[in-house]
C-alpha cells in the first residue's frame, strides 16, 4: 500500500526519541486499556508495536475524557460535583489538552509515569491526528452532562460522530490509509455503527441513569414509552421499534465494510477484529432484542479470542 495518509516515526527513531517517563506513561496507558477496553483490546493487540502503543495512549486519553462525566447520578454530588462543575472540569481538561498540542510541553505535575499526558504528548507529536477530532469528542462528553433526549436521528448521529466516529478517524490516522475523504467517511460510518450498537446494548442501564439516547420522534412513531427501557414490560410496539433500530445499525456496518481494504496492511486485522466483535454483539441483540432489558449483551472471552485469531490470518477484501 503506498502514499499512506498518516505517518509515524520509524521503529529505531521512535525508540531513541522516547524518554523513560514517556515509556512508563505508555505502559500506564496500556494497563488502562487492558483494564477498561474489553472489546477494543482484543483488536488492538494485533496492531504492530509502535502503532499499538499510540492507540493505547489515545484510548487512555479518551477514557480520561469519558470519566469526566460518565458517573451514576446518585454519586454525582459526592464524587464528581454538579453539572456546572463538571462542565468546568471538561473546559480545564480541554485547555490542558490544547496546551500540550500547541507547545509540546507538559506541566511538571503531569510529567510522571502514571499520567496519560507524556504518552499523549508523544503521540500528538509523531502522528498526524487532527486536534479537531479530540475537541469534537470533548463536545460529545459535554453533551452527556444533560439528561434531555434527542428528538431526531440527525441529532443522535451528531452525538455518535462526536463520541465514536472521531475514535475511528483517530485510529486510521495512526494506522495509515489511502483513499482520502472517502476512507474517512467509511471510518465515520463504522464509528456510527459501533455507537448505535452501544446504545442498544446499554439502553436499560442508561435509562436508569435518566438517559435515553434513542430519538424521541421515533419512539413516538412506534408508540414506545421510554419508561419501558427502565422498568416496563416489552410489547409488540417495542419489538417493532427494536427491529427498526437494529436494522439501521446493521446498515452502517454494511456501508463501511470496505474500510479495511484502504488501511495499512499491518493494521487491517485490528480494524476487522474490532468490527467483528461489535457486530457480534449486535447479532446477539438481533437474535433476542428483549434481552437488552434484563442483561448487558456481550461476547464471551473465548468468542473474542476466536475473532482475534481469525483476524490475524484473514485478508482484506
């Protein structure tokens, strides 16, 4: 594959340019990823070393962003603060992020092995990652401060773009890709597929936290009371609504199925494994949509390991 539209240091140059604190920060980010990225981690392990470390750093950064707001409301005033204070925390985090990007410098308090910032700084200096992706993600986290619903799918799509598509766009920036904006659109759609899957999987848990992400106008169209997600009994209206949502989520997997063929050859297996794991979750939901009201649908460790092994030996279409 030639003319890749993302680049990185060569292995020898990268190793020589990373100081001890940065290397330790990379290890810290790897541990964060291994602990929290139960689905992504199986794919990320297939990525070549330097790019894998970069994605661990990016995941740990995104996890830190997510942790700014993603708390149980019952714990909000005790552990996290008021919504206004959370908004201020996001703003402070954004300011620190931009300072690191602009100056390539880290405050002394953050320049330590158990901090994300040395690794984040290194990655931003050595990979072509658009800072706007990271700002969009913070905008998505800020949206999660409220409990108001989305009225339309267009509004939900914008949210999914900010919290998921930008992750895909960041990943392909590290992996390397051809195809320009067309490939970026494929990565965007893949992110939408992943987030729609997450929303369907977590619909019960989210509703208990006063969050309903599925569009209000579609709930009304299918005559579904959103209370059903928290404590109601599903009926035929619920079944038709879920069928519609599941089919739409599948359509985004189908629309992005050629993504791997435009990625750097050494990272195609990573992307494919991530896709198969998330699509596998959606397939389980499709087999019995009502189960999302009583359990968190997931793949077993064996299933994810099997997908990773298949990915390692497959060829992109």
